C-alpha cells in the first residue's frame, strides 16, 4: 500500500510520486520499463511498495523505451517507460519515434529539474515540448502534483484513441516530492468510432463492381477477433490480400488469398499487381512510403486506382490520398462491418486472385544458393523456423537486409506475433523480444538480428538474464552494415566506406552474460542448435555466419571490400 498521512484539515495526504504510481495501478499497469535516475527517486520508492507492478530495469534508456513500445504493440494498451532527464530523455527518444511511426500507445515519463530552476539551463534540463512536440501526440509538464491523476487519465485516453501513439509526461523533481491530497484517479478510456451504414453499402457496391480488387491490410491493434472477422470477409469475397510493411501478422499468410508483403524487398510482380488493380481497399494502414514504394504504386493525391481507405483517425483520412470512399473506423468495428458485407454470386475477380496467389507462391519458393556462397543458407534457416515454430510464436527483429529473408520466407499466422519497427530502427529486436517473453512467458519468442543491429543493444542480454526472459536470439553475422553496403555498391561500386564491422566473438559475449550460445556454420546444423537453445531454459544466442556477398535472397555482390 502507498504511504499516506492525514493533514490538519483531515484530508489524506500523499506525495506526487506516490499519487502517480497509484494512478498507474488504477489503470491496470502491471509492468514498467526504466533506467533509474535521481530525478524520479520518489516514483521508484513508491514502486517499491507496489508488488503488482513489476519494474524491469534495462541497461540503456533506448532499450527501455523499445521494450515499452513492444509491450504496447502486444497489449494494445500503453507501454510504460520511465527515464531520467536530459541524457535519459534523449536516449529514450528512439522509442517515441518508433511509437509515432508504428502507431503504438506509449507513455514516456521523464524526470525534469525542479520548477524553480526551469529556464536556466540547469543540470540536464531539456525543453521537452520542443524536443518531443513533433513526435508525440501530447507533451505535458506536470506543475501541480494534485493534477497527476487527471494527466495520467488523459494520457491513457490520448495514447489509445484514434491513431494510437506516444505521450510524453515531464515530472519536475519537486512536484514528485511535494505533498498533495490523495485524490481518486479517473480512468482514461479510448474514444472509438465505427463506420456508418451508408459507408458499408457504398463499399459493398464498389467491391461488387470491381474486376481487379486488392486489399492492403495493416495498422496497429489487430485483436484475434478483428483478424478472424477480416479473414472471414476475405474468404467469403475471395479477395487478394497484401500486407503493409511489417504488418504481415494481421492476416494468416498460409491462406490462399495472401499475396505477399509490401515491404523492403517487395515482389516486383506484387508491385505490378497494385498498379494494375482497379480498386484498392486499404484497411488500418496509413499507406506510408514503404508500403507504396515511395508513393509510386499509389500516386498521391489522387491514385489511378479507385481507393477505399478505412482508418481510425480522421486526420489520416485524405491527408496524403484523396480516397473515393473514406471510412473512419476502429479496426474492430471496421472488420466487423466487413464481415457482414454480402458478396455477389458471381465473382469476376476469382481468376485474378488465383493468379496473384500463384505469383506469391513462386516468390516465396526458396532460391538456389549462389554457387560461390561460403556462408550459411539463411533461406533454409527461416524455412525451418516457419515449419517448426508454433502458430503463436513471437518473432522480433530490428532493421537490416537480413529481415528480407524473414519477411519473405516466414509465414505469420496470428495477430501480434510480428514485432518489427516500421520506422526502420536498428537494435529493436532484442529489447522487443525481452518485453514479449515477459508478457508471454509460455510462448516461444525469437529475436532475429543482424550483427550491426544486435550491437546496438547487446547489453540487454543482461536484462533478459536478470528477469528470466528466455528468448532465443539469432545473430546473422556478415561482418558489415548490409543495407548500407547494398546501397553503397549501387551508387559507388567498389568504394567501401564505413560499412565494415569488426565484430566481437558473439558466442563468448553471450556466454559472458550467462546466456547459452553456439556458433552455427551450416543450415543442416541449425535445427539441432535451435532445439538446444530452446531447451536451455535461459536466454540463448545462435550466431550464423553468412556470406557478405549474398546481400539479399537473390542479390549477389561481385566483390566484398
């Protein structure tokens, strides 16, 4: 219980820090991620008394923010992160940017200098409104401790309503230690919206009159119910479905209507399919730069294809694309509406859908390895994971060319099983995997990371060990920043600059933390190594050494500097 006392006027008194923790508890928060700082010691002390809230201490504020963002992806409720002022806030800003671009609910609580010192550039002082104003949905500094419950309730509602996103709350040190009335906490609930009957009838008519329709699905907060309703709609209408960048888990990739992902390394035939469609139904997705291949597959402001755009946020509808039909709706209400639409008896697009499925089947067939390849065949590794992992396994990754193999050859089956930053942030995979294993300790959690990606936050293996998160980390080691090298070779062939990596012994590094670790040198040896890693009962790392010349599944560098 929180420590309180009674003032002379008979009212129960507490402190700002304790009131804040009470407010989080009232909102059902059971876990916070942090790196401790002296600017919010009062909160840490209050958390000591709340056994219902687990405090996960990361080793870097960027990793803590990534963990909280991943937790928000998995639950649909704001992930909670605490960092100290100045350097702590700047390190954690990566999590805010990911939450913004990935539309993830996140609350970042940041320490601040005492109110009387504001504006003097005191030790570690930062103007958070200026710093986060362009990234967060709301940035606020708490000036009155008694208003903390009010601000927390508003922050929860803001983070989850419309297009979800991050909220940043600055906590001046003296506000947290100040005495204030122990006021009750109002609960902040998201504001949801649903499509109107007229929109449903118009959509049904537009779909029925199409010859080459295509569905593009994406966006956040797809529950099991939403995914099931969406799948029922797609199967009843037999529509081809492409998933937006790193949103492949919203639709079972094994279904015949799945035609691929609009991501980095997109199938050229899928890109042509988007251009040739006469009607595009975009559900949940913003239709961002990656999904539209630099806004070329659908050209703004008025695409050549008829466009129906369903999104939860009115500010997103017609912001980039002038849709023929814009439907403001949350994903649950929107997919429920889709399921109720009646398909025509005659579907002129059935052959179009069949051909699109065959196109994807060709693209997802494992390619023959290059005859000169000396490294492990990554396609076979991912194909093994696809065969062996349970449907509810969670896969986390950061950024890099290694992800092209994962997105192309692994079939996602359930919502909230793909943890991947649409903003392309390196280092995300391991912190996200730790958060996932803590949230779902009974499920298999695999982090796939490039060598450069892993080296962003390798110290979070210590966090995994400390908190018992038995993740399996696969480090794809090609000795370079592969994505940058690929672009470098295209623009400046043979002129290697700043893209080579001098790596540590990853096995020894992992073992130094207490993790299980192995070096795997062939695809044939991977299944046994993976089984041993899963059976280790603690965090495990498998290092895969790949040929640096194999830059993509079918791309080969003629030379390697």
